[in-house]
């Protein structure tokens, strides 16, 4: 009996309370005689399973088994199941979550996580996630085309280590053979990702001996004060966490929020058009004004 079959057998008993040997033989594709041998093996191992004969009889497990065999509280088990929901939203499988849900009394359907974008074109993130996960677990190098912050597309070959979700985006942490250093690659900028037959033989430990690992470079944060029209306030709140808000007489809002001082910031703020006016700092005002002038030149 394979370990995964053993666990599935036990989980089915916990979930259904009682099953027949013929049901299980069809489920696992084995004879009823084999099912009873499995039952005996589980019993010898200390699992409280038993069988009853006659009409209405079958194979069952002690109702208190799940609680007796775990040191986790109900709340801790619920946290595990909820975490699995988040992970399996990307993996596309639900077998582990469905099995562990049977060990929880509380309704675990209170949480749903979907990391894929709303646009149909963005649904490929699940496929990409699966390819990268498979490459990491199988220790295979991958190749892809990557668009950097300067707008240049470069072909990369990397030794993948880890998938990281940070700042509302997925990143791949890997050793880049081109740069000969550790790098973080944003999944949304990776195209034509392919798993190679070559073994990924550089790990985080031996990479440290080659070159000190870099970190995700975080731009400095700046505090921005702005006036936003009520009709577009929800757009701003979707993108930035406002620490202060004040409703004005004309129903507009004066808000204060913190944002990364990154190259994309002026363009993002300019996208609000006449509905957003930056009050401070002056440097952001100038950047938006310069950008607006350059855009105007395209149409004059």
C-alpha cells in the first residue's frame, strides 16, 4: 500500500464515517481482499479502524480519531486549510485542501484567494507559476526573455530557487548566469519561459560563496499630499493606502499617502488627469508637469 493511498483511505473514512469494501476496491482499483489486508495493516499501526458485518455494515474509523491524533487546535487546523486555499489557487489542484478540510469542524469556505489578474490575458500566470514551481522542485535551469526597468529585453538563463509574493507582485529568486549574481525577476516581465534539461546546481548556500546575494531593491518612500475628486477617490484608494483623508466643501478629498519614489510614479499620478492635484512635494509636481508637457508635444 502506497503512503498516499493510505492517507486517502483514512481521509475517506474520516469524511464518510463508513464505507463498504466494494466501494473502496472500485476507488483504488484493487480487490476487496486487498482492502481488508489494508484494514488489518492500519489497525496494527494503531489507527482505530474496524469492520462490521451484515446489512448496513462496512468499514469505519473512530469518530474521535482526527482530534486524538493531532496536537493542533481547531483554529490552527483552520489556518493551515486557509493557507492551502491560497496556494492551490495558483497550483490549480485542490486535493490537499479537500483532504485536510475533513479534519476541521469549522467552515473553511470563508476564504478565497485568486492571484491571477482580472484580464483574460493574465490568466496565464497559473501556467507560468506551475512551470517555475516544477523547475524549482526538479532542480532544472530555465530560460526566458526578460524586460528590465529600462525597457530592454534580454535573454536569461537562471538557476531558480524560490517564488516570492511581495508588494502585490510575484517574483522569481534565482542565480542569473548572465549577471553571475543572485537576481529577482518579476513574473509579469518574463516571456517565453522554458524549462531546460540542464541541472540547476547553484543553491543559495554555494551562491553566497560566489557573490554576496542582492536583495529586491526597494525605492525610497515619499509622503504625498493631494486633492482628489470624489468620483476618482476609489481609484486612488485602490492603489495607495491613505493615512489621512479630509472631505472638502466641494466633496473632493484631501489625502495623504506614502508612495515609492520610482520612475513609474509620475505617470501613474498623471493618469488621474484633472481629477488629481498634487499639493506636495514640489518635486513630484515638477515631474508630472514635465511629463505632461512631453505628452502634449506628441499631439501638437
